[in-house]
């Protein structure tokens, strides 16, 4: 297995007037969870379309495990959740999954059981499964779409805005399903605007803008990356030394004090909780503790850091 190789891919629309992708090169390793972020119109959906073999590149090449993306050997092991779901709205959710189960060539004998399990996996109960798709809410449709994309545990999973319109419980569930896909060795490529989710689930993230890969971030695989906790006190803060000592005892690091605010570097949620407990124990009247915006959000808003600039 060689994973996905994209080389100097260019794709235009409207007879070359719109350059949606402009020389994109990427290599995605087998088993990687790869995120693509970037502004509206950046070319993310176009890139997925090319990866799936739905859109033909103007120039450049894509191979998936050494095959063309529309090769049946690849199609057979690929699951896909499109940006705009156009489902057969008269079908029931369960009927839709059964139909795709058959299309995927999965065993008829286990169809009913697999469909029930697929519905349950995305938090849709049997009543919802029996209902016509036209009566589904936005988030229910999205859940059904993910269930379909994951049918048969495909080796490649391509998701375009998987969590759009999904409620917070669903977002957590989707994250768990992606981690399960990773755990069984699937390669996942997803477009998303939910940067906090991307940051938590992806191994690497490409920032695409105007059809080009402008930056690449490697994230701690699936784990919450190190971040900055901003603490506001209800009164005066103790001395800088006292704060630094309390932080060090909790495995955190004091970055900056500007009473009543202080900023700390923490490794993860558990470290943040330890830090707050240590500050309270040291007599700091903690009124508020919140994470600063994540790396991806900064990347998105400020663009890639200049070479040699501070991280
Ligand atoms: N079928 C099409 N015909 C003409 N232009 C298109 C077509 N599809 C996309 N484009 C253009 O190509 C560019 C990239 O679009 P694309 O849908 O890939 O962006 P995206 O990054 O997925 O955006 P979003 O975050 O809004 O989903 C845009 O300028 C868009 O207008
Ligand atoms: Mg898109």
C-alpha cells in the first residue's frame, strides 16, 4: 500500500476561467487522518472530487495505492460523504442503507443486521430508520450520510464537511467514529470548517487557499495538542514567582502575567484541570479559565507563520 499521491494537480472550471486547484502536491500515508481546511471557495471540495475520480484534472496526477482514483479496485474500498447530500427522499433511512449495502456488494445474509448496526452507530434509532428521508432533519441526514460512508468499513474514507448541521452530541460521536476508523487502519481525508474538531481528530492538516496548499500542520495524532490557558482572577494575582511555582507544580508553564490575567502553557485537558486546582490551592481567586484559540484558527486567520518566525 502506498497511500494517496497527488502531484501538481490543477483543475479549472468554466473553460479555464476559474482555477479551483493550482498545482497541489500532497502525499497522504496509509492510515493517516488528513484534514483540509481553508476559506470558502478555496478548492477543498474540488480536491475531494478529484480524489474520488469524479472530476478529471486539467493537469497533474493522483494515485490511490498506485491506482487511478476511479479504478474499481479503489472504488470498492472507498466510502464517501458528499458536501451536498442528494438522497432519494422517498426511501426510508434503513432502505437507503440497505440499497447502498447491496451496491457495495456486501453479503445479503447480514444486510438487515448490518443496516441496524450502521443506524445505531450514528445514533439513529429504529424508528428514525423506518422514516422517509424527506422527513429527516438536517443533522439526521448528515448522520445517515456518515453511516452510508462507513458501510463495510472502507479502507479509504472521504468526508466533505461531515459534522455540518450536527448537534454537539453528534460532533462527539462523529469524532469517536473517525477515531475508530483510524484504529482499524483506514485512511481518512476530510474537509471541515470546524477547526477545533479537525485539530482533535487529524494527524496532519493542509491549509488550502485559492487552490494552493499554503501550509501544512502536523498535529499530535488524535490527542489534544498543547495549548494556552488564559486565567482571569477575580482580584489581584499573587507574585509572578508564586504563579510560576504553582504552575510548575501542576506540570504547566507560566507564559505571561498582566493582572488580573495570566497565560499558561498546558499539555492537555487533564493538565489544565491540575493547573486550575493548583492556582486555587495557592489562593488565586480564579474567576475564569479558557483556552485560547487553537493553532489552526490562528493559521486560518493570520496565514502561515513566516519562516523562522515564532511558533
Ligand atoms: N461546478 C462548478 N462550476 C464552476 N465553478 C465551480 C464549480 N465548482 C466549484 N467552482 C469554483 O471553484 C472554486 C473552488 O470551489 P470548491 O467548491 O472546491 O471550494 P471549497 O473550498 O470546497 O469551498 P467551501 O468551503 O465553500 O465548501 C470556487 O471558486 C468555486 O466557485
Ligand atoms: Mg466545499
